[in-house]
C-alpha cells in the first residue's frame, strides 16, 4: 500500500522553521537566490520575456509584486509567471537534481508573495527549503529519467514545490497544505519537445504561477485529493513515471534530518549555456590553456559522452536545430577561440564569423564506451574533449566528474558576484548591483524582501 507521501511532505513543509536548517543548507539557499536573481536580470530583453509581459492581465492594475524587481507591478501570480519565464529564458540558471532547476521556479514565487505580505528574508529562506526538500525526495523516487519519456521535469514538479513553499511562507496548517499540494499536482506538465522554443521557459513560468494559484485556492477552501501524489494507478507520480518504476512504498523517515540541500545543494553554471555543455567547456578550456592551443591549429574536435547520456541527448531538438544557448559545439568552440565563455559567444557577431563557422563544422559528438554513465542523470557531456591538430598531434582531456560551480566545486563569493554583475550590468548601475547582491547573498538578514532593489 502506498505510503502517505502527500501528508508527509505537507507536514514537513508546514512545520519547517528557519532554526531547523543546517548551515550548509542555508548556504545553498543564499547562493541559489542570489545567483537566480542575477540570471533573471540578464533575461529582461529576451523575446519570450517581452511576449509574456505583454500578455499579463494585471500588469499595472494590481500592485502586489514587482515585475523583474523593477518599477512595474502585477498580481503575485502574474509577476511570478513573467519573472520565472525571464529567468529561464537565458539558460544560465542553476540546476539541482534530476535536471531540475529549483531556484528558477521557487525564487520568483517566493519574492513575489514575500513582497505582497512583507515577509522577511529568513521566512523566504525557510520557505525555499520547504519547497526544495520535498521536490528532491519526489524526484529521487523514480530511477528513470523524466526527459527520456519526454517530460520537462522542472515544469512537472514545479507547481507542487511552489505550493509547499508558499504554504510554509503563509503559515498554512497541514490540512490546508495538503489541499494546496493536491491542487498543484493537477497542474503538473511540460514536454521536452518545447525545448529550444519560447514554450520551454513558458512551461517553467506557468508551473511556478500554477503553484501560486494552488496555494491561493487552497487558502480559499477548494477541496483536493489528499493523496494526489501517491494514489496507486491514478496519482501524479504514477502518471509521470517513465517506466512505472516509481517507489510509492518507502516512508520518508529521515525527512528533516538528512538534508538534500546539504548533500545535493545548488549547482551554479559558469557559462551561459545549457547544463549539458558545462563540463565540455571545462574540458576544452583546460586542454587549450595547458597546451596553448590556437584555434587555427585545430582540424577536428570530438566531444566524448557516455552511451547512456548520448541516448538521451541525441533526442534533443538542439541536435537538429542550431540554438546558440543550447549548442555544445558553439560553447566549446568559444572556449577555444576566446579562452573564456561569456554572453558574447551567443551573439551572431561571434558565431557568424567564417573561422568560427568553419570550426563548428568540425565538431563531432562521440558516444564512448569508456566514459561511465553519470550516477546523477542529465549532467550532459562528460568533459572529455579530443582535439586533432594540424601537426598530427591528438590531445585529449580526461572526463570531468563535476563542472566548476557544482556543489562539490563551489564558486567563491567573489566569483558569484562576477557572474551576477555580468548578468545584471545592462539593467543596474554597479553600486545598485553590488547592494542587491550583498542583500541576496545574506538574504536571511533582510528585514523585508519587498525592499530588495528599491
């Protein structure tokens, strides 16, 4: 008989307090919130952000929460929608487990609702954990990759995580939190066919806004199934499970004692490309710098990947269509040409150059049986890169277990600031950006999140 997952998670979320969080978990939340606000600011001018912003029915009519921490306002749900879309539009957001982008979903909802009710930074940090920890436990109950089935995992789990986070922020009791979770489960959805189109970030924004709506409807008294996650044959987890192997039986005995924010944490991207490219860029940079490789010396580039990862990645639309931010070959070629990878690589003034285009045509993805499958799914290319040079030499970098910025290889506060400034510089003057970053990286010291970036 299925364990009472919904009630267990709701009980955890409604009862979690700031004082329960271990120091390493607090560090993860601070990093996730600070990094993700910066990423949001980098996406303000993206076309999908403008499309969604233009569609908001409450824009300028409701003044509950700010849009992109700027002057315009909307309802909490609408501000969450556009802020989450804006954040995910640039593919520079953090990633946690099972390929899920937790902060992209949680940050917009928590800051919007937090602004409406005048919540403190401590309350927001606490609520982030109330959404993240249950999300991690749900994702790990299935051994199979959601993307292999075509599910966009972030969009599928996002509504439930937001509903639990906002239930904590609002101080809901367990019964109301169970209803919020049951409503949110019905809003699960999103497909990988939408990747590399505007619908990809929209799915994430819709999921975040759906969690806001679920919390609002639960507070209003809407009924919902108390076992929406785990009901045998009919619940959300069974419906989503790629091969039906989801674990509905194991209890959550260590929830609140074993913290996934400590063990998995937040993985920050160093480069403005999809998660699948991060390790490949590390490998290419290491190889080029160590051997002083010039791009004109390179005749062929092989990107090594495990057979298991290749089976998933080969289905990505990026394989068939050139989308700069999801192009692993472009990321690697930028590393070879520039010895760094920044937003400039995504501009046609770089990738349209004849010499860049010529090298791009020489990049090949190679499924290598020597590369072990990752224990964590969706880590993408291994970081093993093989360069063939015009003097006959072949240089090969070893596989990279974890990219720079991974929770096991964290960025320093100075490095996090440099990324924040690279993301926010078009929207904020440097003193304003420095002040905002300083508040976010110590969010639990902020008395009212509505004052951020005022």
